[in-house]
């Protein structure tokens, strides 16, 4: 019962947080200057006050703020994120069309960052006084402090313009002919620079954390006991020490998912990746409020659910936090 009570309590808090985010996003969009009526009038070459008032009436923008907010929350509770003024489609349909591209970029970057970060952290911990340890420290400071859009622009200039090894933008090249293999290779070529850009900051973070955790584990009594039994260094590190040092890294990876999502927005903009980030930028330019709100809501939902699952998993795995 205690476990069920904890889960229900966490789910309730997550739902309240999501509601607060929903209200905050809607309020900020309502306070922002301009609306869809201004965009429509600009596309028409201008409109008088009567036409503007009619447009706002058609879209329900002339109603009081509380009424608009209540209507929007009611629609969201029925899984209706509204209708896009700019794309003339339901917002949910547009988001799910763009979601696979963003998930491909985010998950690939996160997996790459975890693998490389852990390997660098383990290697530097085993050679704490060598050049590798100093390199990981320098790389962590540089990678964590460099903005992802700055890293992306530099990679784009270096390996797409100066040395044309990879495509400049997009996800696929429509002119590529051939079967599945040719199109898959083309997709990989388009993914290289965006994935490296997005994963760079997290590689630095995970490698530094794994290094510190591994060094701490290697000083524990059970590792000394394993050494006294004559076990090889490889067996001690990868069979005994690594699994205990990975716990904080995996926990941080779950909690950093929000940073990955926000970083993906910037990376998609730099590389014109056809995901939610590019969709958000286009919607902001077009003042497509329902689409912007839908993207913000969906991003908040992913982050809150991800953090909730990470918190619950940590409580089941680590007995030290079960009572808190």
C-alpha cells in the first residue's frame, strides 16, 4: 500500500504541475503582442477594424481571458490541442507528424552520449593521473560551457561548407535514388552533425560524473577485497565497479531529458531538421498560437512523465530514497 500511495501521490503532483504549465503557457501567449488576426491581415495586404474584429470573433479571440483559458483546458482534457491557423490541420496531427524526427535525433544523441561518456569516464578513472584524465576534465569544462547552437554552427561551417563531407540541412535528400540501403546511408549522413552537436554537452557531463563515481567506487572495501582475491583489473572494473558507478549516471540521464529536448529545438533550427523545434520556430513566426501551445504542452508532458518515471525507478532501485 505504501508503494501504491507513493505512486498515486507522484502522479497527482505531476498532473498538478502539468496543469500549472498549461495555464502559464496560455497566459504568456495571451500577454504577447499580436495574434492570428494580425497575421491574416498582413497576408491580405491589410484590413480595417471591422474585418479585424470579425476575424477575432471567428476565432474566439474576443472572449474574456478566463473564458478562453477554460475552453482551452477543457479541450486539452479531451486530448484536443486545437486547430492550426497556419497549417490548416489539427495540432495533434502536426505534432505526431514531426515527432519521429525529433525522437530519432534526441534518442540517438542520448544513447551516444551515454556510451561515449561512460567509456571516457571509466578510462580516465582507471588512469586518474594520466593524460586521459586531464583530457576528460578539459573536455567536460569545454563541452558543458559551449552552447549547442554555437557548436552546431561551427560544425556546419567546418564539415558542410569548408569541407563538404556532410549535408548542410534537412533530414533526407529527395534526389537520392536506390533502395533501403542508399536511403538509410543518406539519413545517417544527415544525422551525423546534429547528433554530434546535441550529444556533445551530455558526453562531457556523463564522462565527468562517471569518472568521479568510478573513482569513488574503486576506493571501497569490496573492490580491495576483489583485488586481494587476484581478480584482473578488467574483471574488477567491468564486472564489479561499473554497475555500481552507473547508478548516478543513469539517474542524471533521466533528469536531463528536459535539457535534451530544449537543446534539440536549437539544434533543429541550426540544421533545419524537420522536427518539433523547426515546427516551433515556424509557428512563432506565423503567430500560430494553437500550434505553439501544443508544442509547449507536449514538451512539458514528455519532460514531466520522464522525470516521474526516473523518480519512481530510483525509489525502487535505491532503498535509501524509498522513505523520502
